């Protein structure tokens, strides 16, 4: 029977250590999500950030088949940090877009009307 390529250190009585598999599954799902994010927001991400993300993805893929869950976790964390930069950039672009949509117009909010209300479940108290 062939070897699974996983150190005996990560093998439990029922096979592969649950911690190792958790780290591996997190890495797999992170790769998938980041690839999807890159495809979806390709036009909003500058080339420098794209390259940083692609490099982090490749580094994670390179260690995925190792027996080193700490290294996999480290590379997953690096990819997550790069992915957060995408979110920050998209958020900043959204705020900039909203600011430019608002322009310099001093539009006043529509007149606010005060209303009375009762909390649900509270009985009316007589005065």
C-alpha cells in the first residue's frame, strides 16, 4: 500500500490529525475564495497588489502538500493579509465614488418628522 506522504506525527488512531486537516481545509477554502475575489474585482485591483496576492497564493500552493501545518498556516495568514488589502482598496474606492457622487452640493435631508411609538409588549400606562 502506498504512503500518503504525511508524517506519522500527524497521524492519529483514525488517520490524519484533525488539526492538520483543519489547517489544510482552511488553506484550500482561502485559496478558492481569493481566486474568486481576484476574478470578481480584477478591474479594481492595481497590478502591484495583484502580484502580491498571486505570489502569496503560489507560496501557499507550494506548501500545501507538506507535512508542516505550521508552515501552511503561516502562508494562509499571509494570503489572508493580502486579501484584506483588496477589501480595504475596494472599500476606499467605494467611499471615494460616493464622495464624488455627492459632489459639493449641500443637499439637505428631507424634513425629519418626529413620531410617537410604543415598545412592543409594553402595556399602556395611565397617567
